[in-house]
């Protein structure tokens, strides 16, 4: 599934929508450059799952567990940027079987962790600071610009073999380019 997400609010809403598909044992891998919206997406997941605590980037702690406030599975939010192998991810002692786990920067670290996962790739445009080489725009400001992002969600393994079952227009989005799937 591929969508163009118009702004941070829509990215958050998309995370909320996907939360309805998830259950204990599910794993999502988020890939995208800095400022793409990985944490905004995860914040939406957390809200949809009704977990406790503010969902923020776990960059310095590597992983944060957010227990459910309604008896559902916990959300474990991992930042794997500084990890170099599946073994290091496994060393975090995450309860994959009873949690919903979201791993930012986790592509290539799943070998042996699980047989099914969702790959969520967020593509971010160059932004105002890079689109005009002569423009002097602070990088932090450029990361916050509400530029459309392209999000591609791909299911891997037996859990997702039948697809995601999401309606293409369930979340307001800017139209995809002609010919995109």
C-alpha cells in the first residue's frame, strides 16, 4: 500500500488507523530520513492503541515501553540507529510475543527476530533548504515544514500474506501521482 500524506496531522492519523490492524506479536520497521515523520507516525499508533505516556523518540534510551491503558498489548518503541546487528536488538530483551514493537532505523536487523513484519517506508521531499541551493533556511526549520510524504507499507511473512485490508482513501491525503500503486 502506498499513500501520499499531506502533513504531520495526517501522518498522526495514519498511525492511528494502522493501530487498528495490530495485535500482540506484531512488528513494524520504520525507515526514512531525519524529519520524515517516523515518531509522529508512532505517536499516532500509541494514541490509537491507547497506551500510557508520551510517545517520543527513544534515541538516547534505545527503547521505551508504553503499557496499554485498556488491557491491550504494550507498545515498545525502539530507535535502532546505533545498533549494528540483530543480536544487539535481541539484547534489548524486548517481549516481542506480547507487545506491538515499532523499530525506527531497523531495516536489516530482523534476521531471526520474527517471521512476519510490516515495513513502513517514509519518503521525505528535499525540503525548502535543499530545493533552492541559494536559500538560507535553518535545517531544523526545514525538517518541520509540512511537506507531503510518501508512505509505503509492505507486509512480510505469513501474518500479512492476505494484505493489510485498508481502504486506500480512509485517511485524507493528497492524491498519489498518476500511475503510482
